[in-house]
C-alpha cells in the first residue's frame, strides 16, 4: 500500500485575525473606512469618533484600513494603542511610552523616564558618596558602636577578672580594643562600597508630568495631525473603562490650539453603557455622557444573511475538510448563531474542526452524517457554557431529548435564547448523547450480535430474537450483552417506539424457561420500566405485550421492587384511563385479564398500598364499562359480574362503582332470569363488605340498589322470588348508614308476618339465630311474629320461640287462636300445655264453651287438651264440661265414640255420669 494512503486527510485551522481586504470588500467595510478617513482629514482637532459594533464584527479591521488610507496623506501620523494589553498598568504611562517608541523611535527615552522604579549602575563622585553615606549610616554606626561598647565593657570588667590573671587580662584588653576598631572600619568600607555601586531612579507620577511629556511629543509633529486609535476599551473592567475615558477627555483630547489629534475608539456601545452604569448607577444618563464624550459616533451596519452565508461557506471551504463543503444546513446553523460577527465564525469553525476530527477518528457515523446538529451542540457550548454543562449532564444521565433538557435546566433569559436558537435551526436527531460525548464504547464496536439482535427485536421477528439470544447465551456472553444492551437503550431512550419493540420482543421470549430468562434480562426490564414510563404506551400496545410473562412470581423475585412499582403503577393508570365517550381505553376483557394477573397473591403481596392503587384503577374501569355490550351475551355477562364482584380488590374505592354497575345491570330490560344469579353473587359481595369494611353507605350507589330491590320485591308475587330478594335485603340492611334501612325492615316484616308465605320459606332464608337476634333487638320483628302467630303459629313453633316471648305475649296469641281450633291445638301441644295459671282458667273455660263447635277430625285432641290443661283443678268448670259432652254425644256416632273412649280413660273426672257417657 502506498504510504500516502496511510496519511490522515489534510485540514487547515483558520487564523484568528482581522478581516483581509477582500473580506472587507465582501462586507463593504472598505467604503466605511474610506468615508471615516475623509471625515478625519477634514475635521477640526481635537476630535473624538466612536466606532460602535459588537466584538468580532470587524471594528479593528476598519480601523486598520483607515490607518492604511491615511498613510497616503503626508499630513497625518497614526498611532494604534491596544489598551487591553496594559490593563494592569497606568494608561497614561504606557500610552506615552508606546507613542514615543512607535512614532519617534524612542528618542525621548520615556520607557526609562516613565516606567516603574529602576536601579541602574552609576559611578558617584566622592562628594556624593560622603553625603549618601553620612545620611544613611550615621545612625546605624552609632547604635552598633553603643551596643558593642557596652558588651565589651561587661566582658572586660566583670567576666574576665574571674577567669584570668592580670597579664592575661591585659592581653584580652588589647585584643578586644583592636577587634572593635577593625569592625568599625570594615563596616564603614562596606557601606561606602554599596553606595558607590548603584543609584535608584523613581517614576513620574504627577498628572502635570505626564501632560508635559504628551505636549512634548505633540510639538514634534509640527504641523501634522495625529490619528490615535484606542482599541479594546470595552474589554477592560468597569473601573478601568471609566478611568481611561476620563484620561482621554481631560488629558489627551482636551481642547487646545496645539492639540492636533483625532481619536477613534472602536467599542461595543452596549458594553460601554454597562460599564458606566456599574460605576455610577442604573439611572445614570449614559447616552448624554457618550454624546458629550464623542464628537461623532458611527455604528457598523448589520451584515446581510446572504453575505454571512457566503463568508461562512468560504471559511468552511478553507478548512480543507470535504464534508464541510456544500453543506447548507451546517453553514445555516453557524450563520444563525454568530450573526454580524465574522470573527466568532472563525473561532467556531476551528472548534468544529476539532470535534469533527475526533468523531471521524472514532468512526461515529451518526455524528458525521449530521454535522449541522453537531454544530448546534457546539454553538450552545460556546455561547452559553453554564447552561451547556447542565444540559449535557441531563442528557448523558437521564437520556431526555435536547428540547426537554433545555426546558428542565434553563428556565431563565439565557434558556429562552437557547430555545429561540433551537427553533430557528432545523437540524434534528434522535441519538442525542453521542453528540455530547462523541464516544462509542469498545464493547459496542466489538459485540457483533448486538446490531442483529436489535434489528430483529425492533421489527418484532420473535423467532430471530430467540435464536440470537440462544447463541449469545451459549457463548457465555449474556451478562456483557445485557450491559451493552442497557447502555444502548440509555443512549436511545428517546426512541420510544424502537425501545418498546425491543421490550415487547424480549418479553415474548420469556415464555420459555421463564425464571432463567427473567434473570438474564432483569436489568433490561428494570430499566425498560423507567423508560416506558407512560400509561399510553401500554394502552397502545396492550395486545402486543405478553403481560403474563411480567406479572408472575418469577418477575417479583428477579426484578427490583422500585422498578417493578413503576411498571405496576403505569399498568394501573392505563387501566383507569377513559376515552372521550367515557369508555375504558383498554378493551374490557383485556383489562379484566390484567386485573386478574394483578390480583394474584404473588403480585398483590408485592404492591405498595394495593388497595389504593388497584382499587382506584378498578373503580375507574368498572365505572366506564358499557353495559349494552355485555348484557346481550350470557358468557360475557358472567365474566363481567365475576370481575366486578370477585376479583381483587374489594375496597372503599371499588365498592360504590361495583354496586352502581350491578344496579345498572339488574335494571336492564334484557337481563331476564339472569337477575337471580347476579343477586345471589352480589349478596355474597355485600356480605364481604359488611364483615371486612367500615363502610358509610350514604353513597348513592347503596341507596339506588336498595330502591331497586324494594321495587322488585313489591312487584313480584311469587314467594320463592321474594325469598331470593329477602336474602339480598338482609345484606343491604347490614350496611351501616343505608338511608333506606326502614323500608327494607318493612319488607322483612312483611315477609315474616304474611301468612301466605310458607313457614319453610321463611325458615330457609332466615336462620334461627338471626331470627332470635332480630326479636331481641327489634320490636317490629317480634310484633311481626306475634301477628302472624295469632293466625298461624308456625314460625313460633318452628323457631322454638316460647322462651323469646313473655306470658302476656303468649296469652295474646292463644286468645287470638280461639277461632282457629286446629292451630290452637298445635300451639298448645308445642307448649306441652304448660301455661301460666292465669291463662289456663280462661282458656279451659273458653275451650269448654265452644266444644260443640269443634269439628270431629280434631275433637278428640280438643277434649284431651282440656284434660291436659287440668280441668279437674277447676270444679266449677267440670260440670259445664260434662253437660257439653252429653250434648255433643247427640251429634252422631263419631262424636259418641270419642266421648265414650275419653270417659272410659278418665272415669274419675265423670263420676256419677260415667254410665251415661259410655253407653
């Protein structure tokens, strides 16, 4: 292979410099420069011109062109001074130094005269040395000598006498005296040497001094004019800007016949205004200040879009990168971002080159195919760096789209500017994160099965997904594959439909070896639940998702609860959604299937507050069921009834709509005989409510169904049907707060007291314990039984209620039954003739009195009852009994045989007349 082919493609980095003459001609800046030069040549000096324009729009280029035009005029000298370069130094000092060196070759030596303090070599005269030394060292010498003298005297007179002889002391005295003299002499010599070597020259600080030097330079111009260009003023700090403006006005441009200067100050007038307000206050009249400062102002006109487009395209071509050429979308984004600012366009294109080269080196085809969108991202980074950092973090960490990230992170004036920029630039993408990271992981590049798996899953080719999964699993790469798959989804989370198709495909293949595959894909499913966090997704794809593979004990086991909760909540929200017509958005039978899955023990036990979440969903779902669609089909009707009454959950949320919907069903014209089964199931439902919940039945649903049952009871004539209704009535009665409880009680009273209703019917529907409790707690029920028993004591006897009624109540029943001998006898036999003494006497007398009226069929029981009531305890009644029996004997053989038989067994009772009664 040719070595040339291995070389990377060439490219150029653009120079960040003022516009060339050709470029200025493109924007017609040459005309501006020419006209300003003409003004400068004809104005009366001193004169100050403000050239207004944004940074990078070409102000410096125009000034350079003016400078070039004036060089042709031998009556002019031009001086360009970059004030920003000397921001930390004195403007006056550096201005004069630069002026001296650029115009007069530094002949005035202002750099030495005006710069900061200098130390320079200089040979001093003897007189100067003596004066300097005397002024500086006299005090030092005096202090040092005093200290040394005291020290030596102390040593000589106190310390030495203790440690040495007289001879030795004299020796020490000489040594010390000589040392003292030597030190003094050496100190003086060093000081003299120091001051002979250097001299300090200090800078000039006074305003008068600077003004003197400036006037000195102006005189050198003789009869020539001086053009002074002071650039980059608006880049200084606010304090420095005001200081420089003051110096220009009072020092450089002051009115004077000898001041033959013209000033041009290129600046951003808005930035200048900002600086002035910072120093003074926001109410400061900036316009008035600038009008007084500048004799003339000129604002650089805005460039036309077509001019900038051409310029941008030209600069893109200069990079030498083929992909940049003829890409109108790319140049459009750049032009819209940096309108009227050619210099910023150059800087941006250089940044774009760097990012492009990185993307090309990493093989990021998504980026290379959409350079316009890459430019949009880089524009935000360059123009709004603070917001960019927040947007970048949001996209890379949460995966939301660019517009959403901007809305979330930049709700301020800067955010509005970013939104406006995004709106006017059409470049779009779905893969946002790669444009921010410019990176694709090594695993993504090397895992070859990923693309084929994703493509098959997106197209929902389930068999292919199954085969690729088995291959990956067989190679032992499932863990790594899952990690890469999750990373892919994170980067493409805004492609909701693609991710949903992948989700549907993976859920589909969970049907086989469910536990193992759920374990393999648990991370994907967990993350998928957070991405597909919208009930509308599940509504739209309800028939595609195999929910049985997700709502089971294995899923609960392998998927982390916090993610599973998100899924459950979305399913519940989908179930309670409605169409505009108030119908369930999800098909009713699919919805019932989902409620069944959600109600299983493995799911139910792992839902946070299931009664709240599922009950609210079920309440909404039941409320929106269209009865017209289900009553026409018995099978469908049964499934709906079972769902309403049997499926979890039964709670305060679901009870009202359940009762209302049942009421709506049983009142439908097409319901027919199905009503009895529905009522029976509903009764069981109501019993659950009464046992398990504290329910305030003031809810209209309970009142409505109570009204329906009351009307139905009064309507039907068959006591068997009334019996079915009475069970339901008892369930309704138990519900606390039912406003129709009194009416329901009246129906129960009617059911008990009406003798047309067979006793077995009552006994079957009202258990004995219930009946006794009713009698004990509600007088109306006792009265109902008393009233019925006065005609037919069957309930009294069947329920064995003797101990539930007092003597007076039993006596009233017996008295009423005197006209119904058969029932009286039945009651007396049940009571085993055990009556209070007060009742027996009148009863025996009454029975004896009507003995002639008793039919033959139960005549024997009648006279035997009189005997059982112990008539022999009442002698006054025995005679009447005897006489009445003798009369009855005349009614025929049947009566005669009964009386004969009775008299034979009770001879003692009929002493004296036994023969007459037994003949």
